[in-house]
């Protein structure tokens, strides 16, 4: 995967973003994948650097007897502005497809870094798990309160709040907040054995669960205190970990 970015992103957020323009810093190898991240104020420079790096990687792969496939590769362009030209990334004689989003280490990164795709996918995953509980959790019989609370705190909540320190800015969007709260509403209704018409506030109060939005703030603040990357003034994540005066 190739990432081209105009953002001033802290390299410690995902352990991938780098600041210097050296080849060895841009290439990160996993078990069977390579990842290249290029950060610059100019998309044209990002494109030229990306093609140059891929050319060198392809030349080294011949010596190491390894191959790269353009059809199995993706390029994502991160930019707040509209792209005035078509980004062309070449891997040998083949063109690497440019996509608007990509999933990396369980996090869905979209080209605008608004995190709506990531939140939507995480909530959909949690709701699929919640619907599986319908077979063993009914109004008058099924799993008891303690077991359902352990399922929420030990499994579903971790999936829903995964990497929440990075996408904290999503809470400014009311629709995204309601989508996150809808997942907790389902488990709260099952805990109190109520009908589907019970509101989120009532179900949450009777179930005794802490609000999921408060849990997101708690995790973000905990990460802000323990992370060394937030102690620097140039950290992109430090900018996203601020709270509105209304909150």
C-alpha cells in the first residue's frame, strides 16, 4: 500500500508516518506486505517520490527473487484540497489503483481523514455480534445481567472503541454520535430485558452502564497522558484531542 499525504501527521500515531525524506524510513515490511508512506506539502512531489521508491524496490526485488503485483496493491491520497490532476503511481509497467480508503491494522483510513468509514464499519461489526445474542437472550429468559455486562465490557466495547484516540474528532458529528450510542442501546435493552422502544437514556440508566461517549473521552485522555508523542507541539493527534467548551 502507498500513502500520499499533505497532512502534517505525527509518525507515532500509526507507527507508519515519517518526517524525513529517506528511502529506508518510508518502507515498512510486515509478514507478507510492504507499506510506503510519503508526506509532503505538494502532491506532485509525493507522486514523483512514490514512483521513484517503487522503482528502487522493484529493482531490489529482482536480486532478492521477490515479486510485487500492481493489481494487489493500493494507493491512497490524503489531502484536504481537491486533487487538480490524476495521481499516477506505476509499479513497473502496471498502474497501481488509487482508492479513497484503505483498512490498515484494523483502522479504516479515508482520504479526508474524517473517520466516518471507520466508525460505520466498527458499529456494523458490533451490531452483527449483538444480533447473535438474540438466540440466547429474550425478554423472559436467557443470559443474566452479569454475563451481558461482561460481554459488553470485555468484547463489544473494545471493538467499538478501537483506536478511539485517533478518531475523537468524529464526536463533533451528531449523526456519528447517535450511531455509536445505538450499539450501546442494544446491549442496555438486553440487560434490562426491555422492549425495543425503550430510549437510549432510559435503558442506559437502568442498566448501570457508563455512557460510551464518556468512555471514549476517558480513553483519549488516558492516551494523551501516557503517550510521549502528545508532548510535542507539532503532534497532529494533540490537535485532535482537544475538547469543545460545550463538552
